[in-house]
C-alpha cells in the first residue's frame, strides 16, 4: 500500500497558486471541488462542432477564483482530456491589453506555454516565431484577424479545442471598445469556437447587461459556511501531516467559529488561519489570533492599497473606517470630495472587486468586499474606540458560538453512530468533553465509548489504547453491556429527530421512551419543548408539570413553564408564583425585568436590565434567554426604551449584534441588518433577529 503524500506546510499557497505543482494542486484543491467537477463535466460534454457555453465565475477577493482556474488548467492537461482540449492560462493581471490584437497574441503565448509544458518544444518555438511576425503587422484590424486565425489554425491542427481560463475578465474587457466586444462575441458564439471560463470579483449590473455577457452562465463563489470551513481545515491538517491537530481544533470550536465570522468565510484567509492554528492555538485570547493574522497580511494588503491613486485611497479609507455599509453622502462628508469624483472611484473599486454595492439603486450602500481587509484596516488605522469595539465584538462572538456548533455536529453523528469507525470516534470524544456538564453531554460520551467497545468486541486494552480515549472516563460495566438501554436509546433518537426537524418522529419516540426510562422527568421536559414549539401549549404545560412532579429539582422544566405561562398562555400570575418558588432563578434579573414590563413599569424593569448587563461577562456563553427577553420587551412595546438603555450604558457597543437585532425587530426591518450593519456583526444579528421574531410569532 502506497504511503500517503504529505505536503510541507510552507507549500500552502495563499497568493500564488501557479507555483504549485500539478500533484500539489490536485491535493490542495478542496474548497470549490463541487463547482470544479460540475464545470469539467459541462466542458467535457461539448461536442466538436458545437456553439459552446461560456462561464463567468463571480466571487469577492480571496474566494478561490484563481485557484479554480488553475485547477481547471491542470485537469485539462490530464490524459483523459488533452486529446480534446487545450487549456490556455493567462497571468492574473493582463495590464498590456488595450486592443484586441494583444488579447489574441496573449492567447497564442498561452498556447505556446501549454505546448512547452507538454514537452513539444519544437511546436512552441515555431509558434514563438509566428508570434514575432504577427507583432510586426502595423494595421490593428489585420493584426487582430491574423492572430485569431493563427490560433484557430494551430488548435485545429492539434485537434484540440482551446479553453480560455481568464482571471479578472471584466477588467480585461473594460479596456476594449464596444466594437471589439461585438467582434469577440460574434467569434465565440459560432460553431467550434473557443470556450471561455472567466473570473470576476464583482458582477457590475450595468456591465453584465451588455450583450457580450449573454453567452455566459454565471457561477457564484459564496463565502464558506462554518461546516465547510471546518472540513477545509481538517483536510489541510491531514495532507500536511499535523498529528493530534483535530483534538486541539475540536476543543476550540467556538473560538474557530468566531474567527470564521471575522474573516468572512474567505478561502485565502482561512489558509492563513490554518497556519496560525498549527503554529500556536494554545492561548485563549481570540484578539491575539486576529493580531497574528493582521501581521501576516500586512505586507500584502499594504502593497495592494498603495497601488491606488491618492483619491481612490481616500474613498477606500472612508468605507473601511465607517465599517458599516455607507452611502454616497456619508463618503462625501468623510472625504470632502465632490460627488462626481466619488462615483468614479466607487465604480473603479467595485469593478476591481474591492467594494460591493448593497440594497436598491436609490438606497444603495457600499462595503469592503474582502471582510478581513476591513478588519485589518480597523486594527491598523482605526481609532482607539473602534479597536475597543472590535475587541468587544470578538468576545461577544466567542460567547455566542460557544458549544452550539459542537452540539450540532455531535447530534448529527450520534444518529449515524453505527457507521462511525475507530478514527472518527477518536476525534468526537474530545468534542464531547468540550461540552463540559451540559445536559446530554454525558449520554453522548457514553454512546461514543460504547460504540468503540462494540468495534473492538469488548477488548479493554484496545479500547484504552485508542487515540482520544481517557481510561478514567470508562465505566467497567460498559464492557459487559455493549449497548445502551433500549429506552435511553429511544430518548437519544428522539432528541436527534427533534434537532433535525423531524417533529412527528420525535414525538412518537419520546412517548415510546417514557415507560422504561430511568429519567422520565427529562423525557417529559423534552416532550414539552417539542409540543411548545408546535404551538400545542396546553399539552406542553401538562408535560412540564409531569416533569416537575417527577423531579422538583430539575429547574429546566420550571423555567420553561415560567416562559410558557408568561409569554404564550398569558398567565403572568402563575408564571410569577412559580418564579418566586424557584429559588435557583429568583436572582435572575432578566425575569424580574420582564415581569416589570408586564406590569407596565419601565423604571423598575430598566433597573433589572442594568443589573443583568453588569453581571454579564461578554466572553461567557450567551444563553438564549437574553434575546428571548428582548423579544418579549419588543412585543410589549418597549423596544425603543431598551435600545436607549443599551446606548446609555454603552452596551450597544459591548453587545452590538444583540443591539442591532433589537433595532431591526423594533423597526420590523430585516433589510436594515442586510444593508446598514457591518458584515462581522450582521450574521449573528440576523440569527438573533430570526430567533426573537419567531418567539413572538404564533405558530
């Protein structure tokens, strides 16, 4: 069996994918693999004499467009395709193109490079001579026509169709005239024409409406979500031979997700983040992580920024420092430039992929497209106040993401436990430890261990020698059992069905688990939550009461019943009585604040809100009762009061995503979050907004 190929860490290319070998490119290309496979399938389906389909890849800077074009070039040179196609790769920036003849001459150069790489030196040298002869032609139209005809003739002689792989396509064709656009369009929409795969950092609507782009299918490269980010980082660890990496990673998932949020799901930045994790992920200060990434990116970002003319730098500086999406008036006030000049700079920056436009034409706002550049700029150039805001945001995000992602991943895998092998279990065990003493964490860990025991057929030594195992966590009785009690298994299956939205299955499984469960109070509580979610409030009330009757010390049932009485059944008196009896929650200031609002006493409520904020540590896990309490306050008509209180106590900065969610719900405007709030704040604020809105809505 062949040894796995390990790629040295320093070979991970961030800005220069062209320096990677074909083998390295195949191994390292993972983030956009589904899109790559789809494009290759469609290209390969082109018949020899067809009018080809062309493709435009659209994604902000750092989303993997250049890497995707390079991967297509590598694949097209493979034996399976090289008899049909020849990939023509171009420099990322083709600054010399100011007329059509130069475009075709560059294509001939790309063909010569492809032939040379394949080992056909004679054909490459012959083509070089012919290119020299073409360059001597003085009349532009003749030079352009002759260059294109030579390209067609050489490709026909090879029996291979050219596939143009063009980075920054919009910038290339911006330099050509409308007549030249029409000519290219007529050439690439004929039988047996070259296939164009272009990439652009932005799709400027006015440009895209031009007839030239009619022949293109647009494929968007969105930001990576957290699941994709996690998969990418784990994959990079595997192919670079990072031993024990996953154990470190899975115990820092909240921190990683906060960093994912702050880096914008950007493929390029995530590779740098991976290097950081490998180098040093032992401290718990997420702001230090950001500072390390800023140091890594400074030479590149600084050089790119300084390439712009001074006035363009002024406009970019304004957008970055304003942070939230800003309109033309805000930029004018910040820069003191004339509106016409600002518009010209905005157009240039948008076409270059540095900024993107949000909202409608009349109410459009602008923001930096590569979000980590904005974070970098704030940390390098922002005021002390902005630096503090960013620190508070990092703490808030880590608290918000704390354990949520771990729980989701483990819930998904527990349902697939019988298919998990030794290696997967060895990595999920550290994740289960990260949940600490959370409800259900012990049961999850038990199931993981029992599956491991089952795999090794009860061999105690093999289990204890397995990576990720802590012998002191193993109960000797498990080796005699091999399986969880049937009723407990039903309960776990019910919880998984609930988490995955299969509510009918979950209800059936909860009921089946009740007769033989050793913890029926927990089953009744879970059933109550399900029934409440379905809007069956009276049934939910009975379930919570049954849970409390079986175990009065289980405060989750009491707390849920308080919420149900107060916010869904309009029985505030019963909620207050139960709250007073429940000593564990008697000092819960958020409850006191909401009860005061039901009594229409904002003064008393405000005092309790302030105490709740003062007691709260931003970096701690943020429980759902914070947005839930805000949702009730808004429903009762106190949204503006709560916003004013947050502003007066500076918590609109310390808890900014929470504040913005309150503002959006008070305004009843999701669009406010999407077009007027910084992207780093926006996603979590949208999640809070959706949670609060759903809580206030009647199922």
